[in-house]
C-alpha cells in the first residue's frame, strides 16, 4: 500500500474513534478482524446514509414529529448494518486484510 493510502486509513480510523467507530486494533484473530471490519464499514455507511437523508424533508403525510427525529439515527444504523452484512461496498474485505497485516507488522 502506498504512503498516501496508509495516511488516509490512519486519518479515517483516528477520526472514527473520536466519533465512536470500532477500534481496529482490538482483533486477536481473523474472525474478530472480520467483525471489526464489518462494524467499521457499517459505521462508514451509517455516516453516508445520515448525510444522504439530511436534506429530505418531512413533507410526506406519515413523516415528521418527535418520534421520527428520535429514531431516525437508529434506522440509519440498521440500514448500514444490513448493507455491511450483505457485502456493502466491499470495505470489510479490504479492511480485514489490512487489520491482519497491521497486526503482523505491529503497527497498531
């Protein structure tokens, strides 16, 4: 992996930890690395979904109100979890291999 991509990954994981993203350094084996990678992809997708729906209004006849405002974030998280478990963007595959590589080199 080139230096720029490593820097971007480090920046993304550092920023993500501040916002509650999974800790990529906590995996002890491949199964845990895969679970963390899926959690990270789910977190990433939930951030994308949140931004995607940020400009939608409450103009529909069944939308709006305090209930929608309270549970919209949870709905976005569930959408993201399902997407990540179904293959998502393919980030989890790449992240799993990178987590394992980092563990082998001791960079995390």
